[in-house]
């Protein structure tokens, strides 16, 4: 009998079902109309809108334009502004979408104006995000949403250069930018077909067609189902073994995940998570940890153009049960549990959320080597002078948990605490941490004890409070940071505390760089020396592992 090959399970999650929506009626003409230009408040977007306003003044003077800004960051809905536009305007131009998160947000705001408020709208983006925003428009049920593109970048360009963008051609379609904008607001849009609303083809069978081992490995590579390193093929037998690591039913839905907001959350079952755990080379005893990570809904393959990575900290008895490393080399290779749990988290993130493909569902400009295993390690609780991370987050000491951080784009590093100037040295390290995440102190037990001995920080909360007060910067310098301008300044201008109070300070007054609740400390390492580092990473969640046993 001929060999029919190997059968393996499909590693992909299930895409959401999209419902079509109706766009607003078009205007026919812009003569005598009021058009709102809505600034997304990201990296000089308003400067491009000013050039569009100038164009209308020069070429269509009968059109009244009004530049407005969102009430907060681009990520937040602004119903009050949408109501104003509906009441006082006839159409809207939103822009500019020129990052992996603001582009989807601009697209979503445009869909909201079109379908909920009945305002004809066009969304302006840079060409690098063409695939991203087209997928968001389809996900929002309005694939025919007018999208106009200009070159990347917008940030830092002179008025003359941005004027050339406006007077020039759309780099995606080759048509004049302003002609596209005018026609988008005045001419009828195509009808939506059911085929237009398909986000992705959902897996219809558990098993992929049987084939040779070599061909299956090539299939997984070609379809971007791997991190481009070799995988373990997820045969039925191997997946069944992995499922023995939990009491949960294989068809139970674990959660939903998406690479960034507005891209559409895909769902997945226990079995789908098991498939990806097998691919990573994990063992069944690790599976409850991997399920807890999947249940968080936090993607380890976030699409941010800043190239963020996840960091995973495991606490509680499970550390010893599965042999995780919390000592020498804990953040590096050499431990099977650390390595494969972190890799499984990455693989399940990309496959169960609908992909992680550069230029499509991953937009990290530089990339980040930490994404291979999401810096996965266990806290060295036994050698810590303080309560462990999960207790700090409200769990019992005997609970097993996994905590997720995201960022890991900035790291500062040192050896111990000097007797005289250690406070200044720590301050210097904090100034090297990116201001929009937060510092996570990763302390070898030797250094942790030095913070107690030299700083008197017998409680972790005291250390964190001192870090908060030490991380200060002159106000003028702080508010000039580009990331602060993008993500903090909008919130401050509309009264959100404590940012609003910090914004009122004089240019030479010191302001806090980080918010107190966002600072964390974790003890890890094997005491070969008092090395330690500060990782810029924002806390996301702590999830019970015990619930997934």
C-alpha cells in the first residue's frame, strides 16, 4: 500500500465574521460646503492638513475648511467631535495615518463618521500602510471607504515638502492626491459585495492535506506559520499528548487576539493553542502556562512600528514543577521550559491572530530580536528580599501565575550600587528608558539586597516610590520628546491627570517621567555578580496558570 504521507493539524485561528455597512451619501459638489480637517495628533499630521487647507483656499475658495484635533490620542473615539461635524459640516478629511496603530485608528474613525453619523469622509494615510488600512476598512464592514495616500514620512518635513505631497500624485494609485480627495467626497461609492467582506479564509478542516515531512515543513514556511526557525510538525498524536497537560476540552474557546486595535480579533480553541505549543517544541507539563498566555488576549506579535516585544514572568510553584530557570542565565537560552514557552507564545500569537507578516500584519520598522522567545523567565522568589511580582499584583503567594509586559525597546545596564553616587547612576539609567513605557527593574538578588542595604528599601513599594521621584526631567525637555508629544501631550491638554498638572509647570521645573503605578521590579539571576538592568516595558496583565491545569 502506498504511503499517503503525514497528517498535521492546521495552526491558524478563526477570523471574525464581518457585517457590511452603508456609507454616507456623497455631496455631488463641494461648492459652498464646510469640510472638517481632523488631525490624528500623531507626528506632524496637522502640518499636512494645513497644506490641504491652503490648497482649498487657493483652488476651491468657495469651500470652507476647519482644522480640528481629536480630544485625546488617536486611539480614542471622539463622539463630541463627530456630533459637531455632523451638525456644522458637510464632509471630513481625516489624517494622517502614518504608524501601525494610528493608521488603523484613522481608518476606524472614518468608518464611524461615514456609517454612524452620515458624514462623507476620506482618510489620508502614508503609502507604507496601504495593506494595513485596507484590511481595517474591510474589517469595519466598509471596504469601499475612500483611502488616499501620500509618501512616507510626514514627520519632520518642511511646509514646502508637504505642499509637494498635496500637489503631487498618490504613490499607490498614481492619481493626483487632491483630485482623489475631492472625488471621494463628491462621487458615489461602489456597493459592498459579500466577497469584499471576507477577512480571510477560515480553516475548514482540522487536518491539512497529508504530505511528506519535507513538503509540510516547506508549506508552514511558505504560509508564514513559523518564526522561520525549524518547527515540530503538529501531528494528531503530538497534539493529543499536549492536550493531556490540561483538563480543558479541546474545543473550548480560549480567547481572542489581534495584532493591534481595529484589525479584528480572531478566536481560537484549546486545541489550536496546543498545535502551536507542539510546533514550538514545548512539553505537555508546560501547556497550562501557554494556555494562560493565550487567554490573556495580549499578542506577543504586536504590529507597532516601534517594534515592541513581550516579556513574560512566571511566578509560584509551577516554576519548580516544570523546571524553569530563574537563576544563572534566566533571560537567555539553555532552559527548555523558558525557551519553548516563550516561543509557543510567539507562534500562537502570529497564527491565532491572523498572521504576523512584515508589511501586512507586522509593521515594526526595525524589528526586535526579543520576539523569538518573548524574554520568558521565572522570578527568583526565594532569593528576593521582597514580595514576588504576582503577590504585588494581588495573587496569593502559593498561586501560579504568568505576567506579561510589552515594549522591551530600551534597556539600560549596570553592576551593583556604588557607595557614594549610586543614586545619580540610577537616575542616569532611568533617563535612558523610553518615556512612554515604564521601567521594569530586573535585579540580580545581590543588587536587590544592595537596594535594601544602601537605600533602606525594605519594602518593594518604597523602592518603586523612590524610582518614581528620581525619574525627573525639566518640563520643556520632557514635553519636547516625540513619543510624549504623540501619546501623553494630547491627554494632558484635555485635562487627564496627573499629566494635566505636569503640563502647567514652568519650562525649568521638574516633571515625573513615569507614572508611579506603572513602575515594576522583578528579582532574577544566579548571583554570579550584582548585574542588573532596567527594561522599558509596560505591564499588561497577570493571569492564573492554575485555572488552565
